[in-house]
C-alpha cells in the first residue's frame, strides 16, 4: 500500500545546537592549546626555582608533545569505537587531574611526569574535537566550522604566554596549571550538555604492539636528539636511541601496511590533498616550536622583562593571527588552499628571517614587526592546512584521520623543540666566554643563559652576563634563520606539490568533497 505523503520520513536536518556545540569543542581545544605554550614563558622561572637544566626544560616541553603524538593514533580509534563525546570528556577530566599534580610539583622529574600525563589527556581531546565536525555540520558548513576550530587551536599559541605571564606576575609558578582547572570544568560541562554522542561501531580494536612501537620510537628519537649536544652524535647512547627509534618506527610502518584495519592508516595519505595538507601543517609546527622555544628567554634574560611583560610582547602575534584567521577562508574561496598555505609559509619565512637579524642592542620595535608577521603566517598556513586536510576525510574515518594529522603535527613540534633546542645550546656554548671562571662555574654558565646570569650575579661579574646575553642572541638568531630557511623551502615545496583542490563550500568544492567521502567509505583492502 503506498505511503501517504504525510507519513513519509523526513530526513533529519542539521543539529540546531551545532554552533553552540562547536563553542564547547573549541573551548576544549583552547585549553589544550594554551598548555602547549603557557609553560614556555615560565621556563626561566622553572629553571631558577626547580633547578632545571636546559635538557630538563626541553623534556618539560617534549614530555608533553612526545606522549601527545604517541597516543594520538589509538586515541582516535578509542573515540571512534567507544564514543567521541565520552573520549573528549574523559580526556578533559584527566587533563584537569594532571594539571593539579603539576601545580604541586616540587622537582623537575615530577613536573615532567605531570606534563606527560597532560600529553596523554590532550591526545584524547584533540582528534575527537576534529572528528565531531562531520557529524554536526552539513558539507557546506564544514570548512567554516573546521576553520573556527583550527583558529581556536592556533590562538592558544600566543594567548598562552600572556595568561602565563599574568599568573606568574601575581602568583607562584604552579598557578599556571591551576588556570586549567576552571577551564576544564567549563569544557566538561559544555560538552556533556551540548555535544551529541557519535561513534563508529565498526572501528577496529586497539593495536597494542603498534601503540608500543609508536610511543617507544618517538620517545627514543626525541631523547637521542636532546642528548646529542651534551654527549655528541657519536656517543653510543645517542646512536643507540636514534637507531632504535628508526627501527621501531620502520616496524610500525611495516605492520600497518600488512593489516586490513591498521591503527596507523597510511592509506589516508593516498589522497594528495590530505597528504600535502598534513605535510604543510607538520612543517609549520616544526618551524613554530623552534621560534617559541627561544623567545621567552630572549625577552626575560636579554631584555630584562618579567613574565607578564614577556606575554604582552608576544601579543602582536595574536593580532596577526586574528587578521589572518578572518582572511583565510575568503582567500581560499577566491584562490585555492594551496595558494593560501604557500602564502602563509612564505610570510612565516619572512618573519623568521627578519627575526634572525636581531642584535643585543635592539629594542622591542623589530620584534613587534616580525611577531605580527609570524602570527599572520601561522594563521594563513596552519588554519588552512588543517581545515583542508580534515575536509577530505569521510565521517566514518574522522577520528583516525584527525589522529593521524595531529600525530604528524606533534611529531613535527617535538622534533622542532629538540632540534632547535640542540642548535641553540651548541651555538650558545660556542659563543659564551667563560675564561677565568672555575670549571664548575663555567659548566653552570654553559648550561643556560639563566644559569649564567645567576653565576654572574653571585660573582659580581657583569662581563659574564654581557657575554651570556650576546651568546644567547647569537644562538637565537641561528635558530630563527634556520627555521626561516625551512619555512621558505616548505613554501616552495607546497606550491609545487600540493594539488589545487576546489575549496569546500563552493559548488565544485562541495561536490568534490562529497564524492571523495563516498569513494573512501569502501572497505579498506589488505595491502599485505
């Protein structure tokens, strides 16, 4: 019997609360993003209060990023399998608990452990924040929603040092972690109330051997890079850890290629738009983490500002980022994602090369100019690259794909901190004049510019402080010029290799995105 028109099922429309839900997700991402950089402004204080060496400072940063990257892939599967809202709120709760431990830390080792736990929590949050977009928004709205989410992630980069500086100005250093607690509580409440639960019952189980290979490989690789300035590249421990890391990561790739539903789904990289957007986002992260590592010490030790002053001096980056965030979507529609990403990387290169001309006698004016450009370049390149990558993913593989994207980004960031930190340490030691100092004092002064300032103050030796500041600026300019060169090469690479895909939201782009989603929802084939 034919169904009457009034009885026909009406396809469900978009969730009317989807933009409020996006606010909840964006707040969750902002909490995680803030913690990636809020600690940078506190590193000089940590070095003084906790007696953290340069290597320990790198591990305070890298313990977060290494665990974050290592757990991202299984976290994407956990969300797809058990529920994305559940995984998101679980990650926020764990992040709050780890923040409380970090707030009370009384040694570098405790703080490193707390930061590692925060990285684990962040890994649960980040891919899920991206994975909920396809289930909330129709195709025509997905680029805008993804760009807003990516902007929330990016805005935490310059906002973190400002909030950290304000907190350090008025409270003890552990309060930078207390700042997370109310934000986490708000995020959990908002996600529970506004975000619908979505999952993929067909998601494969967690691959424990692959998880161990990935985590062990990334940790060993970063440890070897960090230890290389102290021990030298020919040291057996450095060679062993780096070699072991390469073996573990190679085994991970081989295992993934043989499995029908791998945790590391390399088949996603077959899509050229996803592949090159991921490459671009990774290169941006590598370059930016190098710059962020050197800036707080420059402002505090060389220019003599306090923590709040350091955060304020980083605000031009926020201005550039906000302008670029508003322009990026319009530029993508008028040109292409490839053009905007390449332009952003070119602006990043220009900013870093200008920053590489810094001298000890420079005031703040030059820094304000190139930091504004740095924020604009970050907004154009990172926001566009992430949005383009995520829009190529079908909804059923959103968690795995977002996890893969963020894993590459965090690996790039961790390697950036390690490589540029090592480069900074080598250049600083090579330029520092410790002649006439006792061996123990010379070794301490060579550990960091903070330690050199302390030695100089105790010995009443202004010449040592001047030498340390000059040596640090030399090391910083080496890092900025190196990262600027990488950004310039990356701009050329993306311009030559990234496909000029149609922007989602335009008629052609919408059709293309839909077609890709339908084509990639077919069962994965066994490549073994």
